[in-house]
């Protein structure tokens, strides 16, 4: 059974789950509410009903634990993306759907959204970006595959570098979501809806396509 939640307290994960899963869930909640730097492995282990030795056994370090959270979250998103686009014939439609699904997936999981947008791009003490997990790299490959399909189908301007297009579109989407999050948490002036966010994304994507392949 889960412990009854109290204000300011992270709810303990279900103890029927494996030690690894409990540690992942506890860490995700604590990192999201208290921040990565302010969360100790002792606190994570206690919230998970486990031990530091188990945490180290499964993840090697606190950084490894954060990377595992990102990796599993991206892999879950990737499975949904591949399933959603497999029946679509138009590459440009595929790309538009990709953006919508990423936004929707993060809206459904506020904890991972806060972590990805506020912690994912920070360089840790070892000087390595935790966000570059295998799951994230797989996500990048999906994006690149669809862009290549758009190029082959004559839907994308030939003068544009595919990786630059991907970086521009994904960077813009990430920035829009981060500012939207900051508006909700800290009063930052970015009070647009997710619908308006996707309209901007679609307009920018359209500027990269050929006039005969404009996205409806």
C-alpha cells in the first residue's frame, strides 16, 4: 500500500514493485520537487523503502539514476511515436504528429516534464550531459528518419541541412515548453496554451517545407 500523502512529502512507491522500480519512482518524485542537487541518495533510498547499496547496485551513482529516469521515459515516448506514425503515409504528417505526441506525453507526466526541461540540459560535475541517454538518442534517430523521408518525398527544402532542421525544431519545441513551465511555476511571461504552442510549431515546420507540401 502507498503511504497517505502529506503536504511537502513525497509519496512512497508501492512496495509490491521491484527495488529498482521503487528507487526510480522515488528519485523521479524527489528530483522533480526538490531538485537534483538538493536530493541525496540517502533520501531516495529512504523514500523507496530500500538502501543505498541497492541504489548503487542498480544505477552506479545518483547521476546514473537520473540518466536511467530519462532513458526509460524516452523509450516509452519512442514506442508511442513509432506506433503512431507507422500507419501514416505522409512524412510531413508524421513529423507534425511527433511534436504533438511529445507535448502530450510530457503533459501527462508533470514530474518527468519538469526534470527534462529544467535538469536535462545541465552539465554535471563529470562534464557530461545526462540528457544524452540511449533513449534520447533513439528519439533523435526517429526525428532524423522522418526528416529524411520528407526530403526523399520532396516535402522539405533541399537547401537545408537535415540535422540543422531537427535541432531548430526540437530546440524551439523544448524552449516553448520550458517557458510555459516557468510561467506556471515562476510567473514568467509565457502564458500560452499547449494548443497555441503547437500552432507555432506547425507554422515554423511549414517554413521548412516546399510550398506544394504545406501542412494543413
